[in-house]
């Protein structure tokens, strides 16, 4: 824990220096100093944090109580296997994104952007995330949660001269605080019921179970309320449907190194909170079975909606944002399957559901962070991330294309990369559905398995589209044809998450053991299932070892073939020709697939869910000389539900302004009426 406190201290000191630079008059020297302090401080703090995670026994527990006075609760920190697992993306991606951000922002004009303020809030986000994962008191947790929630508002609003960016940052802020309101209600009700704010004391659910037993008939209602508040509050941060609306707005607006950290690390905090809350609300094996089914269905609906909305997108960063929604849905599916296995006494489903969800969380952080950073480099090189203006980038930016191909292969679940391993474990957990008692349970898990397969297939098609349209073929615009060259000195931070995608697949058994250990510490199965659970973990470990060995052999064979090919072509002239297509070498982008055309077969089946809007404009007359087709995919939940709701709230608030007329004698009357009302209420009590 001392190393962890050192990491927080380094980040805090660097944040303070950045804040001092932020208030100085803008200049190139101030901007360079802010970037240097910000990148170096984040780099050093994250390295210290990674050392803190790696030192000590993984499954052990370390705690520390700081002598800081709080009105309620205490400043207690703790680190167990679950905290260590979730801290890996925080510090790992924090290090990578700081390096990538320092390179991306080195040419920004100080008059347009305050880099000192930007790096201050970047450090505050890292500090908030680290404290959320280690807080062991409800009050400290909410303070850290608020820091983590406020900092992204200023990071997303980096390009505040654009009205769309300002709108996106406000959408994020509203969604974040709606979730925070639910969490405040959750912890207040939990404190009122148990009389304790210590998360260590509440861990395991025994304290709450005793308190609910004393409450009698009202206990189940309180437990259900706590569960729903936790899912709503933490689900808003995780991007679960229908509370996902901030994700596709915030990620395209934010700088790419910020998007990578938000998608790869911050949304994990919502999933972390759901796991912790389930562990506090019910002892092992006693959680109501409907909790598992609710989370399974919520995750399945979120996953299907996310992947279908992603398929309809033409903006590369917006596509990746909806893909994050889909992957969070898969994690929640695994958590729900694990709770179903616990309730039904099936150790295989329980341990593999929990472990698969955590393994997929770790994998998602690696490949989604890589893909967002790649999208940022595409934007830097071409000036756009709209796929209808891209194409041919693999020839012009081969290193960037290779990194994007690694991330796309990983997220499309292709071995030997890490994305395959997480979804394999999730599939293995659902595959044992027929062993459950009751036809409805068997059918339910088999349908969930079919949904998982459908999501995986659509993800493969989605990233074939993303890579193929953006990087293959001929350029569709002058922006793609005249790209700015990107050297290794610019792209080296991307090598770290790319290596994690590959190592995560080849070392899958070891990574799975880390995830399984974290799952057992946070959501242990009941004592009667321990032995069967260990056997299930051993079988999954062996299966992943076989997959890793086959994948490693295949990768080695591919490298040998490439080496032999290079040797054979060493002394031969290789002639470059236009891309072949449709039986002739036209060399024109007009004969290539567009992103809309690629998604058309999927749209014919899932158009209502994808929310496609088609607008065709043709010249009048019998023989039209031209036309224009426009296909968009707006989020109907935002336009049909949240926007009217927020407008109604705004109108009500505006109507209430009549009581703020500035006349002091009326304000005194309000106070007098309130006091009289309280006295009457007190007399009745």
C-alpha cells in the first residue's frame, strides 16, 4: 500500500504543478512545460502504481487507514485481488494514454487550449479512478467517484469552440450525475439499514443479512431497492442500455487519448461497482435468482443494441463508442450467468461466468484502448474519421494499419489474440445450461449462448468493415490520398496495448488465473461448490492452454512464411499496381464498397434496432441526371426519451423562477411558512 500511496502522491504533485501552470498567461513555453510535467508525472505515477499492483501476494489483502478526518466514515484504503485487477487498466492505459497525449498535443496553440488545465484534469481522473478501486469506506468512495466523474467533463470539452463538443460534455455531465444520485441513495439506504459505512465490514453480505432479518417483512423490499439502485447508478457509468447515451456523444468529441482512457478504464468503474455491490448485498449463494436473470437479460440487450448501433455508424470513433457499450453488455452477461449458477448450485456456470466476465474486462481494456488511439492517429493524419472519406491508408500508413489490424482482430475474437479467450470462457459457462434443473432455465441460457454467438459474429463483420473501409482499397478523398506521414516516434505508445493484445492471447491461462482469483475473492461460491468450482477452473485453464499453444504455433508458422517470402523476393523487382476490383483495374474508389453498402445486408434484418434513416434526393424528370443518398443512424433513445424528458424538466424549472423575484419580504414569508410547517409536522409526530 505504501507504493500505491506513493503513486497517488506523484500524481497529486504533478496535478498541482499543472494547476499552477494553468493560471499563468498562455505561451508556448508554458504549454511545453505543462505537457512535460503532465506526461512525466502521469508516467512516473502510473509506473509506481503498476509496481504497487504487482508487489505482494495477488490474492492477499492489504489495507491502510489514513489520518484524515471525515465528518462521516473514515479514509480507509484496501487492495485485494479484484482491486488489483481493475487497477491494471487504470495505470497501464494511464501510462500509454499520457505518452500518446503528449505526442498528439505537442503542436497545439497555447491560445486555443490551456494544456496546464488539461493535464491537471487528466491526473485528477487517474487519482479518482485509483481511489474508487481501493476505497474501503462509502463516504471516501463517493468522494473519489465524484472526482472521477467531474474530471472527464473538462477533458471531453477540450475543443470547446465546437458546439457539438460542448453539447457532448454536457450530456456526459448530466448522465454522470443522474448515476451519482442513484448511488447516493444506494449508500444512504445501506448506511441507514446497517449503521455502517465500512465496505470491508459490509463485504460478504452477512452484516446486511442480519439487519434485514431484524427488519422482518420489509427486508426483501429494501434488498430489492438496493439492488436496483446499484444497477442504475453503476450501470450509468458502465454504459448499460438505456443509460448509454453519453458514450456515443462523448467519445467522438474527446481527444483520442482521453477516449481511450474513458473506454478502457473509466467505464470499468461501473462494472466494478456492480460486482462490489452484489458482494455486499448477499452472502455467497443467497442472492435471489432473478438478480442473475435480470443482469443476463440486461447484458444481452445492451450487447445486441450496442453492436447493431455500431454497425450502422460511419464515424470511426462513434463506432468504437457503441462497441464499448456492446462489450460492457458481455461482461454483465457473464456476471448474471455466474449469479444464476450460484443460485442453482452449478459451480461450472458460477465460476466461469464470474471469471469470464473479469477476463473479458481486462482484454477489452487492451484492444479498445489500442483502437481509440489508432483512430486518433487516423484523425491526425487525414483530418477526419468519417469512413466515407478514408481508404487506402494501409499503403500510406503501414505501421498504423498493422496496429489497427491487431486491435480489430482481437476485438473480433480471432485467435491467437486476447479477445478470443474472454468470449470463449463466457461461452463455456453458458454451454452448461442444459445441466440446470428446469426447462425454462436450460432454454434461457441456451438462448443467451445463441445471443453471444450472434454478437461475436456481428463484431467480426463490424471490424472487417472498419479496417477494410478505412485502410484497404483506394483513397475516397484527397484527405486520405494526401495523408501526413506518421513515424515510429509518433506511434510507439500504440505498441504497448498491441503487445498486450498478443500476450493476453498467448499467455491466456496465466491471465485467466488472475481473473479467476479476483472473482473468487469478490464473489466466492458457497462452500459446497468449492471443490467442483476448482475442477471447472482447472478444465478451463487446460482449454485455454491448448488454445494458446495452437495460436502460438500458428503465429510462428505465419512469421516463418513471411520470412521465407521476404527472402525469395529480396532480389526481385516488385511492381506496384492499382487495386484490383470487379474484374478490372480501374483504380477508382467509386467501384469500392462504402460503409453503408457493407452494412446493408445487416440493415435489412435489424434496421429498426439500428435506427437507420434514409434520405434519397433525385433530380426531377423522367431521366434523372444524378441523385444523393444520405443514411444516418441517430440514437432514438436520446431523441425520443431523454431529450423530451430533459426539456420538460427545464420548462418546469423555468416556471419555478417566478418565486425568485428579488423581493426580500416575500423571502421572509417563505422562511416563516417553512418554520410553521415544520412545527406542525413536529407536533403531529
